[in-house]
């Protein structure tokens, strides 16, 4: 990873640290990564207790209802 890319990533992280809550932090991260990678869609998922992926935040996708991707167990 180039120094320039690392600098941009650090700027995104610094913006996220200043967010008021977890949801805002996640949105700052996906918006920043989407902007820096010049992509239309960027999403952040987390694992729940059953190893399912749950959508935390998204840029470029409707986020109006919970999205859950079942594990392949």
C-alpha cells in the first residue's frame, strides 16, 4: 500500500473517531472508502453469534431494513 493510500485511510479513520456513535462511525468509514476507491457500493458487515453476516452500514445500497446473510454451516 502506498504512502498516499495510507494517508487517505488514516484521514478516514480520524473522521470516524470523531463520530458520535457506532452507526455514524460505520457510515463515515464506508462513505470514505467508497470515495477513495471510486466505487458505487461499499458495505460493512459484522458476524453475529450464529456466524451470520449482518449489514452494519452501506454506501450506495438501500439500508432501510435489516440485511442478514445466513452462515453456510
